[in-house]
């Protein structure tokens, strides 16, 4: 079996896809790996860029060029059907791999048999200025709860502390079950919950900056920042990702706490935005009035009818 397959979904990423693929194609490794890129019938020049790169790297780059747009979930499914590697790495077509990413993660999985998935730190950067904005994992709001070796339960309870394009995991026989058909915006969260549950073992953190996560106006995250409807759909997707984990044997109490936590964090998001109706609706649904994520959650719930007090107490600006 091939050592590694890197999968890259693409749709209308002509500004970024060449840089992304070159960052993968130019990696130095002591093993053979394949990069599989699937273009979901882009309406820009993404497919032409991919074809040109395939001519330059015929032994390493494989492409799937679709003639009908099928959506991200089906695009990921197409990629998973094509993999041949012992390990699988995922990266979005607008993000970047830094030198030694692939070698470092493969070495780690080779050396740690009890690890099912491994991820690394990622530099979140502004696409227009190239300036670093933050570290994805270490600046994640729940990072204080995350151990170097975490579990699928942590992923459910604390959210997406690993950036999608930083993860490498072991191939297994139930790959296609990892793709959520119901999710409309958030697919990486159910994707990794499923793999972690199916693989067992730990989710390990490599404390090295081995990737860059691009922020630009067309990215999913930026679109969601400007739309109440998208943010609520993202909440639904994340809750469903938790609930879906029951299919893989995860305890129902863990799932319920994960759902409550996502309602709580989304309530705070809308409080910061000044949308007090959504804040109140969501904070009420964030607990059974007995369980709270932390003391801040309890305070927020108890003082939900005084949002200005909560805003001030939590130090929002």
C-alpha cells in the first residue's frame, strides 16, 4: 500500500489552488505519496490550473474533474473512494502546507501506534496582506481543556480545536461513513468526529507550525460572519455532528453536553454581535438548568435577562 494520500477538494479557487497544490507537491519526503484533487465543476479556471500542474507532476498529482457540480460532501466522498494510502491527509484548496508537514506527520503515525489521528498548529493569515492573525489551535477559546493526546469525546465536548487542513489519519474500511449528508456548511467537524470514533486511539497534537489557514472574503468562515442564517445553519450542522456520533457508540451524555456547548458558544457569538433575540433564544437552549459548561456559562444563563451585565462581566469589547 502507498504510504500517504493527500486529498484536496476544490470549487472556484483559481486565485489559490496553484499555491496550495505546489505547497504539497514540493514537499520533501522519504516515502512515496499521492495528491488527489477533485474539482467540483468550477466555473472559473480552477480545472485548467489543475490540469497544467498534472502535466508537470504526472507521477504525484491525480485529478478528478467533474462535469456536474455535486457539492462538497459528494466531492469529499469522491476523493475518499480514490485513496490508496496507508494514511490520509486532508487540506482545503485555498490553504497551504508548510515544508516538512507530510514527513513530520507520517513519522509521528509510524512511531505512535495508538494514535488514530494527528494534527499540528496552523497559522491563520489574512490573504490580502499575508499577515498572521493568530494560531488556530493555541488561540482556540477552549484550548485550556485540550490535552496533547485528546479523544473523540474532547472533540465533541470542546468543538473544532483542530483546523481541518492540519489532520492526518489512518486509512480504514469505513471511510465513506465519515461524510455527513445532512450538513450544509460545516463538514469538517462531523468528518473528524466520525474518523476519530471509528479509528479509536488518541488524537495527538504536534506543536509545530506546519500549515497556513487562509482568511479571504469568499471563505466559508467569512461568509458566515455576515449572515445570521448561515451562523444558525452552522450551529445546526455542529449539533448534528455531535448527535450523529451516537452511530459510532459515543455515550449520549457526552453528546448532549456537546450540543449544549454549541448552543452556549453560539449564544455568546450573537451577544457580541448585539443580536439579543438570538442570544436569549440560544442561551435558554444551552442547558437543562443543571449542567453548565463552566462558571461563565452558568453566570450567562442566570443573568440572561440582563445582557448588558453579561457583556460587561465577560469582558467583551
